[in-house]
C-alpha cells in the first residue's frame, strides 16, 4: 500500500508540514545567489547578511509571541518540546532549591527529569487530571517538616494520550497559596493545535510548545519564560536566547514554526469543531462493538477535539495496531516517544486501568 493511501490517525504524535510553513521556509533553505534575500547569515554576527538573519529571527519571535500571548523577549527557542520541558524542569537547579513536582500522567519529557532529580509525582483522577486538592496536599506535605520544598510544579495543559485538559487557573491558585514563589510550568505541546494558549496557559510561568505537533517542522520548539521567572541555561554556549539557550538557531525551522503557529491559530475554531464532530462519530460507531469502550468521555470541554482513547479487550495493543496497519490505518498505543518501551502506558496505569488488554 502506498503511503498516500493510508488513513493517518496519529496527529498526536506528529503532523504533516503545512503549506504555510513550507512556503515560509523555502527562501531560507535556498543557497547562494538563489536566496532572496540572502539569509544564510548567522544571527549572532555583525555584518549585513547577519543582520538580515537577525531581522528574520526577530520577526518570527514576535509572531510566535503574539499567538502565545507573551512578550517577544519571553520566547526562548529550543530544539523541540522535549528540550523545552527539560529546560523548565531542570534549568533552575541550581540556583532554584528544592525538588520538582509533576502530575503522574506527564509526558516522559517532564516525568523522566523529575524522577532523575528525585522529584514528587501527584496522583491524578480517573480521567487523568491533576485536581487542585491533590496538588495542595502534595505541596503541604513537602512543606510540612520534610526538609524539602518544591522547586517547580509541572502540570501539562492537556494530556498527550488521553486528551484530558487540566484546569491551570485553579492549579496556579493552589501553587500561589501553598508554594508562593515557585514557578508553574505547563507542557502545552499537545494543546497548542486546539486551545488558545494565550488563555489556556495564562496562569503558567513557563510554557512548552513544539512546532511539529501543529504543522511546523520537526526539531523546533519554544519555552515561554514569563518575566521574573528564575531560569538558568541547560545548554551553555554563545549566550543566544538571552543566555538561556546556547547554540546557533535553526532560522528556517523557527520561521516555519511561526508560520504554522499563525495558521493553526487562524483555523483553530473551525478545525476544532470539524474534528470533534468526526471524533464523536467514530466513537459512536466503535462503541457499538462489545469489546470496545472509551477510556475518557469523548465530548465536552474536558477532552481535546482530536483525541479518542479506547480500551479494547481480548487483543494486545501490538496486535491491534498491526491489524489496523494491514488495513491502511495508522494509529498509536500510548505515547509515540515511548513506543519502544517494554512496559505499558504509564498514563493508563496512573488512571487505574488494570487487568485488561489496552490499545
């Protein structure tokens, strides 16, 4: 079967490059005299060609900031969501004291650095959400004579497997009350194509986004660092990104990221309604099958429009995915970033689903 004939149901893992991003990137990928204007210069340089590159970088930063609802100087470009998450979790230690705290269903890009730093995981409810009371209890226990305190609290905007949306405003209020001065980080990589991040993540001090989840190129992302947030570089080098991320930036990728983010924002409402309707129609048909049941409710504001998470009894996830692929359907079981892991989905385990085959 030709790749063009497959039905692609794995946009939570990655998305095709959108036309707007491709068009924006093309002039920057041209070489020599074919580039108009010649923009292959290093933005850190001081000559004319470097200044052309600097202007392109600054313009892209302004466009990204406008969509994310922050100041251009608060945007730190990275190599993707994983680096942005790691920077948020570990970039303040030292000098930020304490241990990181995160939800039990976080993406591995957050969960693994938290575990490496002997951090604390907050239990979630049956829908995979971090509830305010659970977070408050965790922060109270940390501050109650344990000798430890939170260094950063990380709760994803929406889960990458379930699509569950967390109430960041309520969680931010908990952090401000029980751990004043501790920054709140939100991995918004999965939410960016579907939610207005200027609203959804307004409560967070640090926000991660990734280009390839919304029609942009792979290998580019950003961390929004709100003014006043304490953050040290994870990658040291030439002082790029205001000293927060060393290394020559991927200018073409960043420009493509900005174009894709703008295109996504302009189409968000209509696209969300269209995809949610298709998702609900698919769910209704699948739920007629005796062995299939939804893991989380598939309608309403609690779940992202593009997510449908199902439990299928009597067959392993690997077998089911192989059968689907043989019939031209591309789907995933669990996070694509952990697809080679031997263990089952930590997200499904965290919501208490046990004793049955999962897909």
